[in-house]
């Protein structure tokens, strides 16, 4: 009989920030019982995934072993941890465990996709726990930028694992439980086999600041404002919303919340009892009629998202509100790399309106939800794990985190997505590389990132598209001319004819010279025409377009 | 007779960073004689300009008044100041004035486009000057991140203007003339009408650091390295290249320069006598055979450009060189907003190879070429201009710069691209808005940004493309079926047929129900088919594709 082993396998989130999806397994080699931690998404961009709606981990490896998978555990309700649950649950039809706030969001994700929300089970905070095959899993509260974030305490026959999820050390997180070193020490009092640890902020050299440090500066800022005040932050940062709203109320302003995601998060936080003292708000329909200096609006769109409140205000009007000279707009957020251009577009639009834009350049109005390097070290020192496995980070983050562990004499390993790590040995080591990758929600269809569909769209974006249609008669002779339609292509400079006309001419010239073996073969014709289109495109406008050829043959009769 | 006036008109660079192009005019209103300062480009991105090669200011306003334009002055040889010269000179066939290094690059730009390089005239540094209509223009040396940058001292009948170009205050710039407050004071000793001033770094709160501060840290870094050392910076930063190369030589390493742009800049700087003591280099063919610890390579691609040296090394091999564990890669540069994702991709690829990546997070290995806020104030105070016109910056930068001037009691104005400012009055004020915008070099054709060509490509990238072809016989009846070709579109989930087949079916169904008036009208048919394609796309895969319809009608005979 094969010996039992404990494995860790990241399918998403290791080698990137976002799209978290991790697997643990215990049992005989190749026949382990498995659990899944988080089913997150990441977001598309024009460079690599134009037109895509959402990106998630390819969980094909799990689906092939679905009879061995016990359950899904969700650490917290951020999109990059729970966003793919509804989309994947059709194939991963498993019980889901989460704390109440996260469970409420998880149920919404399932309902959105027409799945049964009753598979979600609520779990109380550690020391409560759930048995799932050989694993017993507890939810240890941690501070982050969303309520009820949890580290998982995973007991296995081979020892205890702490999987941190996303976390920071905050002794006064405004909403939720403060960091308590003693309870962490208690978790590790009988020894900790492995700490599987968030690496997002490993390059931030100074200790992280508490959410509570923002209340004063934000209150001062709002109190000093004279016109309308609008603030944005991440919709799920309920503690921040509370701080912002309280600053508004303290400055004698009524609070209006705009944006579906933000309203939903507040509603769920109130319904689950996490948020008990959010200031009273005013209906958004009333906002346009209120005196500007008595009003503070909280809106979505801190990352410059096209359809969110911030972008709509920058475009001119949103829910009847137009910003103007003397108003203030606060980004209580940081700009995630890749979103700089979108955010700057909004800032400049506000600048043109005369709106004073306040961002977090001075660090006064935003703190990160992730543990910085010294905080990571504090946790390492508190828990003193035998192994440290860095997760949730780009490769450079995982590498740096592993280096820190090595400096402390803790055995570590860099395990990007697809690298299966065995934790039952003298050191963690990669024992297998499994196929991993990305799936796209494209429109309403799930496709593979490498299916070629998105690649074709990128090529059209770069090179344009040419469609060619022609009719060939019963004698294999062209009937009428060749028809070319270009899309997204310029016409050549200084020519009387359009690119399409010049392509038609060029193709017809080629056809006249082609032999019968070409005219009778659709494949040969298509090749000849495609080659002509690319060559003429390159010569006349410097582009080699995508090409589709449609040959209509008349059949005798 | 209309009174004479002095005008300033930004056509590019005001309301953005990049694509600099400014106009000054003096003479009777509406009949001023004009000069152009800089003809720069900016770079495309997938979000707004996929497939575009270069972006430049629309100079249509100048072309319409070409008989009134005297000359073009180039402040320095960065792409965002000189890059469009060759492309625009066909329509702006004017003498070009620049200092020798800049002139050499300007000539290359003209030659690349098959234009006559002899239109470029070399001008010595201030107090030398050139007369151009009512303007006398001198080139006042300033420090920047490329040799021979100049502020223009523009004498007009209405008074003196200083147009800073891009600049910083550097008393030890490694290459070129140090900042000398007395010579600046001298320029303004008889009073300065207007300072038209770079705003790029107006949000940087601390005084800028000198290029010379980098030599020590870079030398220490290279001396401490054990494997191969590769460093990248902006190809045109000749001073930095010298510092990097010297650090290599001092550590006993041979220097190899790789990348066309970098070699060209060094060659031009040497040919124009600016760079006299660049260390000897080794041919790149010899690099693969040299001991790694005796070699330092300088490469292009500090912004993650796909084809440049850094990206190629990240992909595996470049000119016979492959990086590996123990090597070091230094980014002696900052990442320009929008390039974060490309640069991070490279950093992570190096991380996977085990290469130590050093970037400028600690500020040790790169300094900016632009004046920070305190430096701007130093210049304001030295020159004490009557008017301050902020240029080269996004709207938020111009606004902040104008605010600083206002705080000093200097009259200012925010003039984004297209805003014509009159400088002959009690305060600078916008007197007219002229049509401005962007032109794209798309393949080898110049197109307008709003021509719809790039918009169509973006739509294809987001929504895919469908081409429909059909044959209609002499009796206005479809002959054979409808033919649909999809491109960049997924097939619907859980269906036996492809999207193209289902669209064919759906269109044929619609055609059967359509009356004769549809079948006889190509417009009506096209509308019916396009509508059916979009509707079916939306229903089956959640996408409304771009559509091209090609109806082949057989004519009787």
C-alpha cells in the first residue's frame, strides 16, 4: 500500500495577485482526499484578454478527481477569493464552508449563476471547526480590508497547517476582531507543520498601519471642505466606508451611497450583524436636491472602472449629480498596477471641472489590507512553523518571501500554480507539476485561455480584418468580381482607390494567372486569396490583416 | 489695422505627458507670424489605440496657415519632442533649428521618412540665437535626461519668453552643462514676460537629485555582484549609460552595449563631441564567450517593450546570452505609468530564472530628468516672470502648477491643447479654442484618431467579427444557404452546432419570413442580417459582434 502523504497544490494565486485557488490533499500517494481553499477570479485587460468578462483558474485537475474532493472553503468574500464560485460550482458541486458574511456573498455568487445556494454552510470562528475527510478546518479571524476574513487552521494526520488567506496585523481594524498575538501563539502551541502565507506586500519595508489611523485625517479633510464631497474606496471595505461616512456625519453632512456593489456590501454586513453602527444614509434620489455643502457621497469605482460611479461623475453626470469647481473628490484607495491610466483619466477630468482631487499620495487616507514585510516576520516568529510556503503573489513576491524564511532558518519552497508540494518530508518540495492555467468567461461562455478565440480578437485589434466573398460557376470560373470588405483598416495614402478595391483588383489578377487546380479547390483558392490579402495589406498600408474567405460555388442543375 | 498680439498655442503636450508641440505667434490678430516648438510623438496602447505605431499631434491648424509659419525649433532629442518630425515634415516643410546633438537625431528622423535632412540647421548655445520672423530664439542649456537639452529664450516685440522644454536643476549632470543660477538670472535681468514651464514633476514634493549621486550606489552594486550583470535604462540617457559603464569597468568588467537605439545614441553623442570619455566596449558577438563575472551588458527595454533587450532576455535568449541563477539585472529607470504590467512580467520571468532583480524602489539607482516642485519654485523665483504658463503635463499637473504660481502672485492660466493664449494683456488668457487632436501612424498610413478605423478594431477585439456571404439569383431568391464565418467568437456551451451554424440557421429563418421588398434591397437585407447576427450572438454567447454582409447577386443573362 502507498504511504500517506500531505500535499499542497496552488491552481491560482501563486505566481500572480488574484484568482486564488489552492488544494490540500492527504492520503495514499495519487489517491489523496482533497479540499479546495478559495475559488477566485482575476480581471481581464485589453493587452491580453480583450472582451473577456472574468478570468478564473482552470480546475480541470480537480474535476478529473471530483470523487476525491471533499469540500470548498472560502477565506473571505473578495472577488479574487470567491468570485468564481458560481461559475465553477456546476463542475465542482461540493459543500462550501465559510463564515456568515462570506457565506452570504458566496450564496449570492451561486444564485447569480442559477446554482443552489444551500450548499453553503456557515461556520463560526475558531475554535469551531469542520471535518472534511482527513482534514479538520477552523476559521481563525484576521484583519483585512473586508469583514470576517479568516486564516484557516487545517489539522491533518501529518500535522497542523495555517493557511493565512489575505491578512494584515491590525490591533484596531474598526470593523471585526483585532490582532491578538496570544491567540496566534495558542494555535501554534503544539507546533506548526506549515505556514502557507500571503505574500502580496512582501516588498513593503515598513510595518503596516492600522485602519483606525485614517479616521482623524479623513475627518479633518471632510471638515475642511466647502463644496460637495465625494469619496470612493473598494466597495467591500466596509470599515473604510464606515470611517468615511462617520467623517461626513461629524462634519454635518448627509451621507448618500451610490453604486450597486457598495450598497450590497453594506446591506450584507448589516444583515449579518457585522456592521451595527453605520451612520444613517439618505436615498440617492434626494441627493441632487440637497445643499452641496451638506452632502457627502460614497461611490464605487476607485480603480477607474468604466461603468462605476467615479467614471460616470468624471464623464459629467451620475444619478443627477454633476461635480463642479469647489467640490472635492477623495480616492481613499490605492491604484492597483495596471489601472493607472484609467484612474488618471478620471483625475484629469475632475481637474478640468475644477474639482479638488485628493488621493493617497501622502498615505493619510488609505492603508493596505495586506501584511508588510515586518508584519510577515512577526507572524513567522509567533508561529515558528517548520515549513513556510509563500502564496498569493507574483513569482518575485514568492521568491522574496521564501528568502526571508530561509534567513530565519525556516524551510521554504517556491511553488507557483501547478506545482504540487509534498509537506510530509524533511523539507517542502515540489513533487509534481500538474496542468494548470486560466479559463475565461467570454460573454456567457467558459473558454480556455489558449483556445485561440481571444488570440484571434487580439490579432484583429492589431491588424484589422478582411472578408472576401466570390461566386464560382458550374464551370469553375469566377462569376462576377471578387468582393472584399475591410474592417478596421486604413485606406492607402495618395491613392484614388480604397484598400478594398485595390485588394479586389490584386486578387482578380492572381486568379487570372491561377491554374485550374486552384479554381477547383476551395483550400487552394483560400490560400491564394489569404496570401494576396496579406501581401497587398503589407505593401499598401503596412498591415497584414486577419482574413476570412467565402467561396460560393454554383452547382450544376 | 488690427493691433499686434503675442500668442501661445499648445497643439500637443498640454493635457498629457508626451507628444509635445507648441506654437508661438506674433503679429496682427489672425495674421500672426508663427513658429513651432517641438514635434513629438506619444505611444499607443491596447486600450485606446491597438495596432497603432505612433501617435502625434494633429497639426491641421498649422498646415492651413503654412505660409505664416517661419520655422520649427526642437528643444531636445527625446521622442516626445522630435519623434514626429519626419512624419510631419511633408506637410510642415520648414527649416528646423536645433543644437548639434539634437540636430543629428532630427536628421535621422527625416532620413527615415525619406525627407531631406538638410533643412536642419545647427545652432550654438545661448547667447547665440536665430531670427525667425518677429522672433529671435536662443538655446539655453538645461539639464535633463538626454544631452544638449535646451530651454528656448524667445525674444518678441512684446517681450521675452522662456520656454523651458523638459528640464531639471542639476549642478552636476555628469554629461553637459551644470545648472547655473547666475546665467538664468542674467536671462531675466531686463524682466521676463512669460515663463512657459515643464509641469511633469509638479507633484514631487522634494528637491530633485543630481545625476551624479548615482555613481556611488551603482558602483557599489556592480562591485558586489558575482555573476553576469545586465543593466537597462532609457536609451537616450547618455549620462546614465556612462555612469553604468564606468561602474562596470571599475569592477573589472568588460562592457557590451546591446540594442539599436542605445548604440545609436552613444554613437551620435560621440560623433557630436558630447561624449568623449565613454569606456571602451566589447563587440556583442564576443559577449557569449566571455566569463560571466567579467561582463556587464547594457540593454534597451527599461519599459518592458516587447522587442527590446530586457524582454528578449526575459523570454530566454538575446544575442546568445541567457540569464541564470546568480546573475543580476538592474533597472536604472522608473516605470512610466501604464507600463507596470509589462515591466512586472519581465521581473517575474527573471525571478523564475533565479536572477536577482534590482529596481529603483529605494531611489538609489535612478533620478528623474524633470524639475520637482521645489525646483520649479526655484526657477520661478530666479526668473520672476510676469506670466507663468504651465505646459507638458496632464491637466492635473497644469492645474497644480498654475496654483503654485498663483500663490506667488504670478498671473497664470491653464491652457490645454487647442487653447490659444494671448500674452499681450494684463494677464494671460485663453482667447480662442482651435481644433486640435491626435493623428495616428497606422501601419504606414497617417489617419485621424477619430476616423473610426481604430474604433472598429477595438470593437472587434471586444465583440469578435462575423462575415456573412450569400448568393441571390435572378429571381431575388437565395441560391444555396447563407454562409457565416465567425472570428474571435466562442461557440455556445452545450450545443451540438457551432455559433456560425446556428447563425446561418437563424438568418435563413428570418429570410424565409422576409417580404420581397427585403430580398430586392441590399440595404434592407444587410440590416436584417446584421440585426439577426447581433441578436443571436447576444443570446447564444453573450456578445454582439461586428458584422460584414456580402450579398452576391446573379444578374440575368
